[in-house]
């Protein structure tokens, strides 16, 4: 397994601002399995007032929300994309986020780093948070 150190990342002040300005979060890889981190994190985010949008290849409803197969299928505004996929898939997520034009932040969970994709996102005006659990960061604020 190859691990990357996050060379592109937001600082604590930027993360605070992200939480203040975000309303809708697309969760890429949101599993319907309640024991999975993606489900627990999304459920927490819902509980503190964020609109969660599941992106997953199977199912119709997760956590009471309509499931979409890709970011590009979501027919309404998304502020933040939270990624629970392997690092090699982050590039595809960044490309879809950039094509949408409404996404402001790409956030990869703990252990997920793709500096090339992160730099592309940053170069195109997106904020990037890598290798941080969004639930842990929110609770720490």
C-alpha cells in the first residue's frame, strides 16, 4: 500500500469557515451498512443540520435520502463533496465536482490522500481538505 502525505490541505481557520458556509454535502461512497464509517459520519452530519446526499452504486434510499449513482446526477446545488473512496478515485470525483460548477469544497476522509487531484481542485478554485475525518473536525470546532 502506498501512502501519500497531504501536500495540499486547508488549515484550521479555513475548516471553521467551511463548516459555517456549507449546507449540502454529497457523500461519495455512503454505505447503507450502519457499521461503516461512511454511514456513521453521514448520520452525524445529518444530526447537526447538514443536508446529506448519498452517492453509492446500489440502493434507492440511505439515511432517508435519495441515492444518486454519481455526483453529476444530483439535480440541485452541492456545497461540499465528502469522499469515502480509495485515493485513486479522487481524481474522478474532482473532475465531476469541477464539471458541476457549484461545488466549493472537496474533503477526503482519514487515510485518503491524492495530491495530484487536490492540486487540480485547488488550481480551479476549490478548497481542499485531505486526510481528515469531517465528523471529528466538526466535533472539535
